[in-house]
C-alpha cells in the first residue's frame, strides 16, 4: 500500500493538469506506471481510471484521495467537469470510431484521446518541472496550441483500443511516453505549416472555445455574432463537409479542404460519427476548422488560408455541386435556421 505522506511536494498537481498526469508522476516516485500503481491498489476499479479526467464519481475520488492524498476539491479541480463544465459532453476529444469490416458498420468508442503540444512539453523539461497534460488539450476544438501556434499532435499510428488513447505513463527521463510505440511525446518540435494559416485557425478555435464556455457575443467576420448561432453554423458546416461523395471513397471535405491542412492519407472514410468535431481524428478536425476559418474570418486575417474553391458564393457553388439532391435539400433545411446576418456575411447562396 502506498503511503500519501511519502508523496513529494514536487509531484503535487499544477493548476491546469489532467488527473492522470498527477497519478503518473505519483507512480514514478515508486518506479512503476500509473496503471501498475492503480492495479496494485486494492480499491482500484478500471472504470475509475477510464473516466478520471472527465467526471469521476465521488467513490472514485475517495479512492484516489486515499492513494495520493490531497483534498477532494483539489482533485476535482483537475477534472473537466470542474475546470471546463461547458465542454461536456459534446466538446471533448474522444477516440475516433472504428469500422467493423465483417459487419460493415461503425463501432463508436467512449475513450478520450487528448492531443499534446510538443513545445509545451519541451518547456516543462527546460524549466525543470515534470511534464503534464493541460486540460485545455482535451477540448475537441483545440487543434493548434494557442500559446505557441503549433499544431497539436497525437503520437504513433499504432493506436489501438489496447493502448487506451496513449495513457500518460512516466519514464525515468521525466518524459511522458506513448504506450503504443514507447516514444517520448516531445521527440520533435518541427512544424512546416504556414504560420499565418496556423494563426487564423488558432484565432477561430479561441473564439469557438469562448462560445462553448458561455460567451454570448463573439466578434467574427468584422461583426458581432451571438455565440449560439455561430456554433450552430459550425455544427451544420461540419455535417456538410463530412458527407460522403456519391460513387467515391472520399468525402466533401477532400475537395473543399485548404492546401495547408489536408485530410490525412488512410482516413477510414466508411466510418461515420455523430459529431466529427469531437470524434474525428485530430488532423480531420483541424482540416474542418481550417475550412471554417477561411469562411468566417476577415480576408486580411485568413491570408493564405483559402480553399481552392475560394470564399463566399464561389465556395458555396462548389459545395452545392458536390452534394446530391437529397443532401442539398437537407443542407438548405439546416441553413434556414442560421442567423440572417451570419448567412449574409459568408455570402451563403
């Protein structure tokens, strides 16, 4: 049994930190992984660990408190339910759904899969502190680090359900590593993406997070917009971009994407999801948000971030051509609920 009074002060949580990161560093004191530590603890149940970053039950929090010490309120502060309650349940990064080849159907998953900023993790090491996950990385509409303007990343391509979203286990070199490939998350900080394009996407993501967080009015397209109308537009546009193209293995997004943020190779197009901005792979979500940025931000702010289909009416004509008759009607029905000022600003047909 681990004794809470043996926990060094250096391993207490930072203000914006996922609870699994705290547990990982606690386990490192004793030379084991987070899962090994919890598995050896007689009060541990797997379901406690699976939801610890989102909204653990009081029983789960009491188990963790008995294990590592610290007041319950401090433990709660390391969870999304307390730090960012408005994100639940539709705006957190979940693992992408799987495609069941034999049954030919989509199998949804419930695990969360945060991305990470390589520069933030490198700064942790350079500053002499433990690497830790930021809760802000768990937001599904965060694909670019708002501090460093660098693309967030997931780790290796060997992801499977067995790796449970690359749990943040600790290694002796003070670096978090991926359970899939055993590589350090901060192994590289190189980014060749156009900085102006990254700034534009980061700007839209900041506005969307503000809207999800409760801000009622947002400033976009050189005008003030009610946040609920903007979020409705984003959800409808995501639906329209992810529609499959008839007679093709691709989706509308493949044709409408911006040059800087392409849809990744190997994207499993038969898979379907209720909310692509929550369940979609990181690069797909960034590609969607880049298209939205090219439509919703002033031209001066977008810079090079423009779809080959253009902006305004030119863009909408291209999308209309890609949709079949049934899809076009469904999209028009959705657009009928948009704010008139927003529809006018994006020159919707």
